C-alpha cells in the first residue's frame, strides 16, 4: 500500500494546557470540524470522545494521552494530523512528558480568565526541554472576566516575550462574537448551529484603529526575522505605510517568514476563541498547517549505535532504515496490551520482526492499528512520521526503541520523575491476592511514575506515585478494569535520607570456622553531593590491593546499605562513596565477604557524617475568594507553608506557596470547608528539603504513622 499523504503534509501535534483550560473541548471541536466525529462531545456532559476511560468521563479530566488521526484542508491542500490529547493534571506529568517527546509541534491552550497558571508553566518548560515549536490559543473568551490582552500580558511575563497576537477578539465576555485576522485584516464570524461556516466580513468600525496598531506590531515582529523583508519594510515611504492597500509585503511572504520563525522557536503566534461556543477553532487548524512543522522540517532524530556507542542519525524518510520509539503502553480491555509508537524513519509492514535495542530482544508486529481514541482501524503498513499502535508486544515498555534488526539504533530514552507518595494496599479477599499482583503489574507497565514494592518484613505491598489523585485513580482502575478490590492504608510520604559531612570508616568481615573462611576488608570515604545529583561510586584502589573482581561487590553492598538508610530506614540519596583502601586474603576472600564489608563500612561512615532526613516539598497555588484570604494564609502557615507571593485575579486571591507534602494530606477537604467550597488548589512536586529537627525526631520515633 503506497503512502497516501506526502510527509510534508503531516502534522504530529499535541494539545497541552493547565487542567480545565478547555484542552479536551478544543480537541473535540477539532475532531468535529475535521469530520472524524459527527456529533459534539462535551466534557461537562461526560461525552468527550478523547476521554474514553470511565474515570475520565466521571471526573471530566484527561488521564491518558489518547492519539487520533484526522484531516484538514487549507490553501487548497489537504493535511493529515496525528493529534495527541494530553492530561493537564500534574499527577499525570509523565503522560505529558512522553507525549512531548514524540510530538513535532504543540498547541498550548490558556484559560481566557485565568491566563498562565502553574501547570501551564510546567508543560511549557517541558516543551522547552524538547524544543517543541508551538502556537497558543486563548480559550473561553466568552466567560465572565475573560480578557485576551490580560492573557497575552501574562504569557509575555511568565513564559516568553516572543509571543505575537495573530488575532483580536470581536467583543468580550458574553458579547464575544468572532475574531479579527490581523494578517488579512478581516473579521471572521462563525455561523450555523456548530459554527461550521466561517464568514469573512469587514472589521467593525470601533475596532479598525486598534486592529491597525496591532497589525503594525505583528508585521514589525515578523519582518525583523528576515533581513530582506526588513529592508523593504523600512524603505517604504511613510504615506504608503499609513494607507492600507499599498502594502508591499504580501500576506504570503509574511506567512512564509513567520513559519520559519516558529520552526526556529523565535516567534510564537497567539490565536483566540471559545471552543465551547464553536468560535475560533477553524483558523487555529489553518495555523497548525501553516506554521507548525512537518516531520521533515525538524533535524534528524539522534541515537546511538548499540555495539560501538557511536552517535548516529535517522532522517524522516521512508527510504531510511526503520526506527521508532514506544511512548506509551495501554491495557485495553478488548485487545490486550496496546503499544503506541512514533515512526521516525523508514516503513513498517505488519508481520515483520523488529529489534528492541533497549532489551536486545526481537518482537513480531502482528497487527498495526491506526487509532481514533477508543476506536481503531487495522492498517497493513505505516510510514515515517506516523503515530500508530500495535498489539501484544511481550517485552516493550515506555521509552524503548524498536528498529530494523540489520540497522540497530538506540534513541534517547524518556526520563521520568521519582514518585513522592506511597500507600500500603492489600487484597480484600484471598481470591483477590493473585489477581491484584497481575493488575498492579499491568498498571505499572503502563505508567512509568507508578511503582510497586513488596515490604519483606511485613509482607505488604506498597504502591507509590506522584500524588493522592494519581494513586486514587490507580486503585479505582484496578477495581473497574481488573475487578480486584483492595483496601488501602493512609498515604505515606516518600522521605529520603542524606549526609551533611564527609567521613571515613573501615568495614572488616572475617569468619573462620573450619575449612574455607570469609575475608573482606575495605576503607570507604563518604561525602555529601548537591541535592538531586544522586549516588556516585568512585574506585580509587591502586596496585591491586583489592582485586578488580571484588570491587562491584563492594558497590553492591554500599547500594544495599543505602536503600536501608541509617536514621529512619529511608533510602539515602545524593552521596559520593569512595573506595580507597582495604586488603584481601588469597584463599578466603569472596564476593559475598566484600559485599558485607562494603555495607558495614558505609553504615559506619554514614553515622559519622551527620545523616539527616529529607522530605518532598510541594509547589502550591491556591485560588480563593478575597473574603477567605486570611483563613487560607493562616491554614498554610499552620502547615509549615512558606508563602512566595499573593496576587489578585478578578475578585479572587491567588496564593503561591511551598509546603511539605506531609502536611498536605486531606488539604482538599480542609480548603473546601474554609472557603465554603469555593477555593481550589493545584500542587506539584518541587524539591526535597531537610526536615526540621523536632519533626525528624517524631518521624524517627514512628509517631507519624
């Protein structure tokens, strides 16, 4: 089956935003206008097509990034979109990260009332990390208190000075009726039951002067990106500049230059509308085609040759060897495990074998599916730039590379944050015991930020994740999708330990009991490292005083001792351990003896190095009516919160603070009762900090069970 669409007409895009900015509604409108869905699904009615999990429909939030293919015509040419709808809630940050890793461009949606919110900043920074070109859409302009200019101001202040307004709204709040296109200088009206007809009209009199000024700003920003255009623009006589119609620089030229600037991430076009009222979505689709990159507009994907470790590249081209990245695993109730992958180069036919270079194992591709959220279509072949899914891969996980076995490559993996909160979970009945193990394993395969660990001493299972909501939804999914009931304990904070000083210690393990004995002897030095730098093991053994083959055993012993901790049995982080001396016995030395010696030496040295407890600190934004401002601040102070700043937003107060996670359990209920149910908050992990002495004492004594 030959390729139906040239790769230049592909747009692999994601729609990213803060929770509740209307991201899924925008996606639903896109699907409606591109003809994929024939009725409009509303999030608030639990009908959204992209939110196909039961929990998503109930809570009205997106949890898993769903992928969809659709088509759009602009300037007489048809384009093919692969859209990934990502969650905005920070507990599902892994979903956003892995989606951004495989996208070529993004549409960032903002709430017309709230402007830039904390998670809009988080997803924006994540998009920066992967250098994703993007366009912005200011949504919900029909709501009370909405202001396009205020939103634009907050984008300039908090995210980037390079945002340029491409449109102006006609009317605001309930009078919002359409948009002015600043490049063509026409007003666009959206008519019909679902706004499907776009009419071009003259700009209303009261907006003409303003539109002219804004267009000038826009044109100046665009021509500044191209020397020849800039010369022509500056050379125009002043009178010509003032009279419309004598514009020398055509709209086509401006679009071409703007596209180049967007691809190089020098300018970010901003559009506006109200997805719920079906206004402004079609011009946004035109903009995706005109300004966001196709796979060939981006540099070739980089990877490593697994045998030689050399850097290699793969261009987005069907003739290149096949390479792809698995970016999501989903347990599907109908077909089993779905593996979503992005094709970077080459083509893939069903029935062929691929090499997973991350595990070194081969996988057979039995079926290839093109997805439309929860519906799927079988295809026989996929090409460069495609996003598709396959069924039943045994050993492929998120971030693994699947490629042609004759031309192996390992693409850059996706790194995920560590979980910060744990709960104990046990099956309600004996019969659930085995089913629970299977369910948790399947869920952990899907979600790299969800971890399972067995507590050997108590025989309990401990699950860890990014927040209370994250774990709540995991337990809920276990019940619905796998029919397993589990009882959960109280949430526990994932504390860590570290050291504050440098110290040295000796570890000697000698056992003599008839026959062959055991002998291991080491000297270790431990030093603190900066927060977040992790563990480093340095081997400074000279002249073979400890044979090479025993050194990994020492490291293993140190790692095991670090996992157990010294203060309150939490894992030790951010330490450098140097092995610099020791001795061995020709006959009695063994790996196990050196492993035990390494463990003893570390425990001894760490005790002398001022060990302390660390706790996760959360970045918190609380939005509450002004009347409850004092109560909200007082409550945060009682939770050891540090207030960073407070701002006004309409008749609301916005509080930015840092608060220890251990103080935040049950905060949702507390805030609701303090503010008569009108306060909301968002919280995300920020960093680990030292626990104050008196509280550390309580944790050590086990009071905070």
